[in-house]
């Protein structure tokens, strides 16, 4: 499959247990042909070497890799991926984790929400139809759920899952947002991107998904990440009130 209108960006750091399986699962989807861009932040476990082997031997056109030196943050990984995807002509650009917490089979549903139903952004939502999280400790479920409630209350963004990391953007959204002005590097990045898209008038659809906690590898979540998300939304609200949310010139 040489050409596709869609690319799935997967940031990685030490994901050798998952990366080959997630690549095969995404590329092997029968419903739609997705390309993959892996953004690897210098994984010492050889994650990038696995990707290179697959690129050389099996997925010469479907699989791509950008290697960075050191852990530079989730947000900067996605910004780098967004810019790469725009440069390479993709119309639908996805965010997705490497650890199967986001089910590859849900990718066509996010795609259809934008490509067929006319939305500009589609979000794989854990909370739009109840609480659809599997194998998380209850404390973490409550923290995530109420963090999204808090963000919705403070910012006014009409989404149930503002911190979701399973997202599809139409090309025009990423062309309109000033990607160099995005402030946050951790999970607050997810909030900032949705908030900015909403404030710029783009239509956002929440697609219900089931989030399953990783079985292999180590979680990158930390208390500091949640602190950035919780306190960062006040800065976003202030930026919106003072005219700081503007389209790219």
C-alpha cells in the first residue's frame, strides 16, 4: 500500500514489547489503509531498531520513523509528527499510544467521524458514554475522570474526555493552529490542542471507546503530568479571555 490519506503518529520511549505488534495491528486493518509514523525519543531498549527492521523488510511504504535524542516530551513528539504529516501530504492525522490502550480497530471509527460525518476533530472518548476504562486502579480512574470534568468546567470545552490521547485531526485543523505556540509538553498538551481547536471554531466529535491499561512495558504517567494538566488549564482560560488563541498567520 504505497499511498494513504491517513497517518497514525505513535510516540515511543522503551516500547520494544509492544511496537511490532501495534504496527502489525494498525497496518493490518482491513477497513482502511493507515500509514504509521513512529516518533522515538532515543529509546535505549532498541525500539527504533525494531521499527527499522520492519521498514526495511516488510513495510517500505506504510511505516516511517523519526528518531530524536532524549526524552523531549509527549507534546513535542506530536508537534514534530504533525509537521512531518503536513509536509508529506496526509489529510487525516492521528494520535495513538503504542501500548494497545487504544484499540487499533477503533481507528476506522475515528476516521469516519471526520471523513464521512464532516467533523474536523474526532476524539476516542473514555467518558462520553459512562466510564469505559479497563484494568486501571480506581484512584487513577477517578483522577482522570474528574480531571476531565474540571477542564470542561474551567475552559467551557464541551467534551467529556479532554485528556484523551486517541485523536484524529483533519489536515486543515493542524494547518490553522500555530503549532509553535502550543505551550505544554506533557498530557496538558492534549487539553491545549482540543481547547485551541474548539476556540478556533472547529467541530469536534467524541467517539466512545474502551481504554485498556497496558499489559506490557512501563507506564509513563506521573503525578507531575496530572499537575501540569490541572494547573495549566487556568493559563488556557486566561489566554482565551485575553485574545491569545489565534489562527496561524
